[in-house]
C-alpha cells in the first residue's frame, strides 16, 4: 500500500469526520483519479517532440500515456483534424497515491520561486487543477535527455461534495497552498 493511501485510511478519515462533523466514513471525500495532460503544440511540425513527451510522461507517471489527437482543423495553427497534439494519463489506485506523494513532497518544492499552489483552483465540484511549467521538476527526468522544456496540466478528482471539503483533504495530504 502506498504511504499516502495508508495515511488516508488511518489518520485523515477520522480527522475529516471530526472536522466536518460527519457520521459515516463513506461521506469523507477521497481521491478518485488524477489526470495528467501534456499538450505538445510543436508536434504538428516535428513528431520527435511528441515522442519525447510520451517518454517523459511514462517516466513521471509509471504508466503509458494515450496520444491525444486534434478534433478540429485550424489553418492558423497549421493543424488538421486527427493530428497528434499531446498525451494524457489517468492514474487510479496505488499509482495515483504514489504520484501525488512525489508531486507534493519532491516535485513542487523543486519549482523555482515556489510560494505554494493557488488555493482558488477548485472547479466548484471538489476537483483541483494545477499547471506545472516544466517537466524537469520530477526527479525521474534526466536533464541531459531533455531537448525542450514541456509543461503539464494536472487535475485531481475527488469525491468531495464541496470545494471546502476537498481543500481540507488536500491540506491534510500536505499540499502546499499559497497564503491568500
């Protein structure tokens, strides 16, 4: 069992029940999935950029990503329908908790001038989204292997009924929120 998963079952559930005065353990919000998305706009000109993004995403998440394709043709971007433009991974279970642990304890502190993640990036349904501007903050990525810096978008989906409950859950996991 992953470290955060064990911490959730043994500590967070009871703390959240006290904090939000819940009577049922199943009413406590929990992580459902984490979606990691990497858009590679440069892939329209050179396929190698997409191959590098897929390789780095595999190293970061431990799971092979799905290549995403353009839905529409946009002549201004030299983009045709069906062209590969990015990759994405949906993490669940043990891999999800391991990725969140590495994100919170290793990757976010390695970001230059890091002052915390924005506390207002919840969507109103209890899900949290954040963007990372460079993939090299993850220790799995070898700096000598990187040709172009690529950002990624991370969405953490939770079963919380409100943003406050989901914010409390992420805070207990150790997510470093910026002071507002």
